[in-house]
């Protein structure tokens, strides 16, 4: 592990660290063990069930079936739609939250009257439970008869939109973006506040206007914060479920079924434990592929 | 000091209640109006049985199904009393997942249960759930609007086609046709299955081959989509039974084909603005009379995993007894008593007088025939469902496709093709074609 050069440059330092690590390892063991059990046991069980024929409604017919569940899943005509919907949902919400979040962060960095209150209000949506906010959007805002949007459209003489029937994925993306916008704004705002005022001053002295200030000073500075937002949001957005469950139930047809909802359909509407586990394994694989690409991309931007 | 006193008091009360040994019964039920009344009146049961405490879990129909099925299939034991229907009771009874009701007291008068309902809840000659209410389907229509356009309630879908444009022209702010659109095998599919049946269709042929792309299905779905678009309310794809009931009760619908059990609510002036304007008629028929009206009962069953069989039985027998019906009559009026379970109810002069829909309900239930629900030969029983475990998955999926066709996300042909493919796959996976 240790190269000769490093031993030379700091004689004795590395072995000391080593010894300390050996001593404390026993103390760390319980938590590491717990973490392993926590993550490995469910994974192994999912893998195991994905090779089993196991439907809750016919418990008598359990048994090993090899890769039957995977064949069944991969030939599901709804699978491609579900994966596409997942990517579409994640992508659109990321774009919206980061674009709007950056603008809001710049805005909230300015001094204005009532900024403290405005900041609290801005963060509020993040603390509303997904099911609750989905219900509010569904029944109070987007409802085609009683909703606020329908009222506004009608009052200017336009046709009302039946959001969850005509634009289900867009409607869900709007709800989710509304929930995640505060998070993006918050992270980006703290990043902007960490910007060295002297740099801003120097730029201003060089004659930079607000737009070139934003493009050449603030945006490059935000690069790292934006990567963090992308990574954290991605983790949560890949598993959007509550909003879909409450509003469209994945419909109409398969129009708003994403991968988590497809797995839910296998598990709790078809009661097919084997098929649902195979879906879970597929989701893990896909999430890891996305994660690998992202990590590479991020490590490059952070180093740069 | 104060804290200490509080703690002591709390401790004492815990000890006292433990000494009392109260049994807690967890009851899962659906959020229909009759169950809401039951929940309210159950105080009387608790008063009569101080050793039993009832915990209610009231859920929307689709969620209830999911929770209850998962619980019973995994022997989770979260519930002591389940609200299930004529679909679940025989299937689960055959698997011994439910406690049979074979020691009912004579006072319960089990032979007084209406026969098709009792048969629907039995398997192998044993009764596995007691009916809380029973229903078929029929037509609700606004007498005032029909008089205004000079029309009779439609006996057939051809007659319905004639009357809808007249209603649309005559009635401002009233949608001529309300039907279920919310996806779910117990929601939009319940109505849609009756439409398929009476248009001469069936789910499966004798070899369990799905028949969803046959002309009868195309005809039914085309009629449904076209007429709901032209004459239905906006957002119809999210209207289930309860949403349509609210629309009709607030005077927004001229004609509605749905569960007979909603008639009590619609005829009750306390809940409904159209109580004096509504009238009832037999559900319209298409090319064949078979299966135009469904048969359903929401019933109370006891999972075999419960530890409190005796207490659960006491509650279920109370909630489905004649005494309970009389209790509802006394507190809420005869109009809203749980219908369709006992012939005795239909012999009460007060009920016949208070409920203009009573005779028609009884007639519809007695005429519904789950064995011959299609004009063609079928290997299954059930009017608005197929009595096999796989049907929940199939019905849910097909319900989604029907809703997609309704909102125009998919064409009729495409929706039926996808449904056919899903049904075939599911049946194949379940091993129906092994031989």
C-alpha cells in the first residue's frame, strides 16, 4: 500500500495510523456488521426471491424456477415504457429544479424587504409529505372541475385541462419539481453565499455587468454545488412513487408508470413476489449504471 | 411532584385496563356510506360488549383490497374482521384462509339470507362471510328531466342511444350520462363487464383463451368511450362509485347505471338534492339479456389467523343481523338500511314505503346469474368478475387500459390488444395452458 516515497517523506506516520486503525477496528465492528446486515440481507433475499416462483395468491406452488421471472419481466411490453418514463421524470425534474433553483438562489442572495420570511416560505414545500402535496395538487389545483387552474383558465375563457388524464407525466413532474425546488435553491444559495466578495468586487471593477457576472463568476462557482444537487436528487427521484400512487395510479394505461410503480404493480396488485423481486434487481442494476456514469462525470467536474 | 402524580395516575389506569382484559378487534372496511353508518353505530355494540374494543381501518376500495389480500396471504394477522366481497370469499374460503360460519345461532336466521348472495359467499357448501349489504346494478334517472323531454327510461342500449342527445339538448349544466371511469376491477370494470356481457361477449372461452379482441368487446368499448366523451362529465376517468354518487346527488347527472345499494343515499333527502326527482329502472340490455346486471355483496369475514374468533364472530353476527337493520332504521331512517341481504327486509312495510327502489333491488339481485353471465359458454362464475385468483391482476390492468381508451391516450383497438396480451401472459404464467 505505502510507497517508498511517502514513507520517506513522512517517516513513521503511516504505520502509526495503521496501528490505530487495527486497535479501533474491533470497536467499529458492531456498526459495520449492522450496516452489512442492513444492506446485504435484503439484497440477498431479493435475489433469492427473484429466482423463485412465488405468488401470494397461490402459496402452494412455490419452487425454484431459474431465470423465468426475468424472462417474464423483460418480455413485459410495459417495461420499456416504464424505464423511459423513469428517465423522463428524473431528467425533467432535474432540469427544472436546477434552472429555477439557480435563478431563485441568485434572487434570494440579494437584499430585499422581508427576505427572512420569503426564505422560510420558499423552503416550506420541502417539508410537506409527498402524499399530502400530491393530494393538494390533485384536488385543489389540478382538478378539471373544482381546481384552481381550471378556475383560472375558465375565467379567461380557455378550455380546462384534465391534467392527470391528458398530461399525466407532465403533471407529476410539476408536483415533484415543486417539492424539490426548495432543496436545490437551498444548496445553491449557500454556495453563492460562500462566494468570495473580493472576487465579485474585482469583476465589478473590471466592468462586468450583472449578466456576465452571473455567467462568468457565479455559474462556474456553482458547478460543484450543482453536481451535489444532481447526485442527491437523482437518488430520490429514481424512486418516485407516492405522487404517482396518489394521483394517476400509473395510468391512464401505462402513461405514468415508472419502474418503482411497475414493481409495485407486480408485488401488490398481481401479488407476484418473484416477478417483483426480479424487477427490484433490475432497478438496482439500472440505478448503478446511472450512478457509475454520474460519479465519473462528477469526479471530473469536481477536480476541474 | 406533579409529574410523579401524573405518572402514578397513568400507571394505575394501565393496570386497571389490563385487569379488565379488553379484547381489541381490528376491522378493515371500505369507505362506502353504509360502512360509515356501521362505524358510528358500533358504539352500541361496544356498550353491549364492554370487554371488546373496536379499531376501525376505513380505506378506499382499491387500497382496501391490496391491504386485506396482502395481510391474509402472508398470514400477517393485522385484522380480525375483513370487509370482502363475493369475489374473495369463495376463493379464500377454499384455501382455508377464512373461518367458516357453521355454528350460527338460530336467531340469526341464516336461511333468510337472499339466495344468490348467500351462494356467492359460500364455497363447498360452507358460508365464509356474512353479507353486510347486497347489491345488483340498475339505472338511476332523473324523472323530471325525462318527463321534460318526454322519454321513458331506456330498456335497451339502443333506446339509451336515442334518449342521450335529447337529454343533452334539454338539460343545461347536467351531464346526460354518468358511468364509472376510475380504473380498478371493482370500479370501472364492474360496470364495463356488464356492458361486455350484454353485448354478447365473454372473458374466456372454455379453454381459458382470453377473448378480449372479439367484436363484442370492441363494440362495448367503442360505445363506452364514444358516449362518455359526448355525454359524460369531464374528468370521468377519475370518477368511481363514490364520485359518481356525489355527482348524481348534487343534480349533475341525468342518468347513471350503478350499484342498487346507492339508491338509499340518493333517495335520502338529508344526503341528496335530487331525492324527490330520482326514479329507478332495470339496467339496459344490449344484444343479449345475460349479465347486464351485476351481483355483489360487501360482507364481513374473519381471517383464520385471528386470535379472537369468538369476539370477531360476535361482532360480524351483530353487524349483519336483523337487529342491526332495525337499529339503522331507528337512527337514520328505513331508506338507508343496508339492503339486499335478507328477504325479511323486503317484508317490512315501513321499508317498502320508505324505499321506492326496494322491489326493483330485490328483483335485480334475484335475477342476476353468475353462472350464465355470458350468452356464450364460460368456464368461470361471476358476472362482473371472473372467479379466479388471477383476476385481480387482470382486471386491474384491463381497467387501466379501458381508462386509457376513455381519455383518448390509446385507441380502442390498441387498448384491447394490450389487454389481451396481458391476460394471455398472466394466464400462461399461472399455468392454465400446461396440458
